[in-house]
């Protein structure tokens, strides 16, 4: 069992420093920015609110981003936020709208499969959506990572219990890479249209000796991760410390969520990340 008692003093300092930094950045003058740049600022704000669990604010910002400059990334993030808010009809309608604008993309099919699995929907539709995403060059994830996600992501747990899952596995032709030298081995935070990832390189794996060290590292990653979110994520990581350390093959690890699964404030959701080895 973990508590925050031993790390509060350190967290308070981190909270003050990061909060000040974020406030300084947010006070900048945006009047000189182009619509595309303003859209990027709004989209980053949407991610920040999403990571904090402020879904209504996240939706407002992503809608502003779309109004200023409708990008694939923003249009794909919108239905996931709507789903997290319980607006499932709106979420599926937003995916339909995306499909009309980008008929050759499989990214909306990938998100649809995740939402349908969470809803325990038609497994045939989930399978077909994932096959479409697979045929769309693994929606730019790469084949190895795509299959790791399919086989481990908690959002797809329902689908993995269905006979149609075996149909999908027939398309798998890749095997895990044998690590001979580190290609990644990086430390940082990445946000994607499908979810967030935390990379911890080999030279930072020692942070798993202390919760406060993890939280401090997370706070350094990005202004998108607020101090409260960093604290909660840090404790979740420490709770699965042994599993994470076991996945380290000498090049560090990567921890992944999908946005539909990532719900700050809901412990079962935060701790339901999946771990893979960096290569």
C-alpha cells in the first residue's frame, strides 16, 4: 500500500514550480499567432485538461482548435473526450464525421474499435474496424507496437474474449525484435491522437526506488502534466514497479494508455497502463 505522506514536501515544491511555469506560459500574448498556431495552442490546452481529468474544458479547447484549423489530430481527439464525458452518441457521430472527411483513413476505425470494445459492442464490427486500421499501415504505429497494443491494451479486453479476436490474430506476421543494441532508450512524455505514453530510459530506471523521484521526473517531462496528475501517475507506476522493472531489457521501458482508458482521478484507470520494452 502506498501513501503520499513521505513525499508531500517534495511534491509541494514541484507543484509550485510547475504551476508557476504553466501560468507564465498561459499568460503569453496570442494575438500575433496565426490561426494554425492558435489551434496548436488550443489543442495543447485540450491535452493538458484531458490529463488533469477536466473533460468539459478539454472539449471546449479541442472544439476551438478545430474551429481555427481542423486537423486530423484534433478531430480524432474530440470523440474520445466526448466518450469520456458519457456523450457516446456524440462520440460515434464525431467518428462518422471524421470518416466523411478522411474516407481512406483507418484511424477513426481504430478509435471506434476501442469504444465498441469498452461498450461490449458487436465483436464482428470491432474486428472489421481493426482490420481496416491494420490495412491502413497500422495507422502509423508500426506493426510491432500495433500488435503489442492489441494484445495488451485494457480497452480491448472485452474483444480479446470473443471468437473474432482469433480471426484478427490470423493477420499477425510479426515477432518481437531481439534487442542487440538500444535504438530508443529515451526518457520523456509523448501525446498521440490515440493516447499518452511515458518513456523511461535505462539511465532513469533508478527512479523506481522512490515515489518522489518518479513524480519529480514526470513533472520535468511536460507542462501538459500538472502536479496533481504527476503525483497520481507516479504512485500508479510505483504500484506496478516489479512488472515495470521486469520489462526492462537494458534499454528502458514505455508505459502506454489510450485516451478512452486514461481517466485521472479514477485509480483503476490510471493503473491500467500497459508496459513494453524500449528497443
